[in-house]
C-alpha cells in the first residue's frame, strides 16, 4: 500500500491548458516536496511545503499544502511542452529526512 | 559544486554476478540516501547515512545488498548474486544538515539491467 496516492496517474493535455494534480494520504507529514523527473534522470526538487494551508508559487506552478498536512496539490497554468515529465510528491512523516514517494503523475503536454 | 554524481550511468550484468555503484554527494551535505525506482513507480527508500554512520535500512535491502560510506564522503552500494528482480534505477540523494525541509538533491541514477 502506497503511503501517498497521486492522481491522475496519466494526463495528456494541449499546450496552453491548465491542470491540477493531487497527492493524498491518511498520514500527517512534517514536510512535503514536489519533484519533476524526466526519463533516465533523477528527480529534481521543485518546492517544499511545511505549514498547513501553505501556498507557494513558482512561475506558472502553484503548490498548496492541505490544512491538515495530509494532502497537497500542484496546479499548472498555461502548460507548455517543457512541462512534460513525471511529477512526484514525497512526504517526510517523522521529520527524519526520509521521504515516502508517491507513484507520480505522468504529464504529457502536446504542442 | 557539480551536484550529486553517480557512476556508472548504466550497468548490464548477468544474473548471479556482483555489481557495485558509486555515489558522490554534494560536498557540504552530511546525509546520503539510496533509493530504488522501478518502472512506473516512485523511488523507494533503501538506506541512509549521516556522515559515515548507516542509520537506517529498509526491509527492501536484503542480505545481498550492502552499502558503505567509509569516510563520510562518497558511498557505494553493492548487490551480490544479482537477480532479474534487481533491475531498476538506483538513485542516490544528499541533503544538508538540519530538518528535512530542504528536500533532496538527486543524482542522475544508475540504471541496472540484469539479464
């Protein structure tokens, strides 16, 4: 059983569209991270959220941490082909710096 | 600093052979982690070091797996008597001291194929 469930698993959209992907759990996290991974490469950290209800923006990407620190969402505005990749969320349950990863959302942005 | 470096990038081995991977973390990071990622899944935790001490090992790390970080700098992950089920991407990551709020810096991984 995955500690973190990500949805949707796959998403294919046209360039310019908006999208939201979700990361859900029944566990409370001391921190939660979002990563983007391209084929054959390691994940690259996008953002870390720590406080319940926190919202962070990174250009066209908006990250939200749930009030109860059990879930998170990533919203992309006006998607570009360069946004294509696997988006992973990862949570640190015990503040021990060991992260549990979801299975990811594979995003394909078509030109 | 060039980030986290992993070698080799790719390894093809025959079943039953031993393989060893190397990870060079970011120099000021005292924590080093090994993860394994199979196709369609997120990375799964294997083990981590703080300096040279191995502080935790996952149940995924069978007796055939061993990891070392002898001087608190680079680390090696060895798999003995490889099996086809060991085929995966092996990822190394490092992090800075203190709370985990900074997340990880990952290397590009070593892709292992056992034939």
